């Protein structure tokens, strides 16, 4: 089956990292018009092995490996990086004031599955 948008497939097939993203940050956004409980927020973060972690609300994060992690969902990993960048840009241009964690460009880092907390 021929791809309807081959340029998107070409983009997602190449390994890359967006230099505007902080690999130690979590990028959070709430849908428009929600309450301030945070139960509907979307969070994209990156684990210690480069995996992209997606969390919706208060659920456990799910992770997708990159090329170096021999992941089976490398395009999903790339798309989550693009989502993180979109959230970062929205947080800069259109900050949400419902929560202190969304007043800056990134939220406090979250740990992905399988990562251990480091004591300072």
C-alpha cells in the first residue's frame, strides 16, 4: 500500500533528536477548558535510555524505545518527540495558568518505567 503522505514517513523513518528538547524534562499540557485537577493532562518525558514516555492523567507511563534501544515503535517514538516540542512551544506561546507546573516551558521531570530515582 502506497503511503498517502510519503514525506511524513520519510521524516519519521530517520533517527533524530530535536535539539530544543531537554531530555531530562517532562512536557505537560492540559486540554482546553478542563478543570485544574490535572487528571486529564498529557505528559511526554524521556527516560534514561532515550525512551519516550507518554502519560495521560494519573496513569502509569508507557514507553517507546528509540533506534538505540532496538525499539519496535521507532515512528511512535519520533511522533512523541514532535508532540513534546508542540507542548513546549504551546507552553511558551500560550501558557496555561491553571497549574504552577505549566507556567514555564517544561514541567518537573518524571521518571519513566524502569528508571531508578537518584538521590542528590
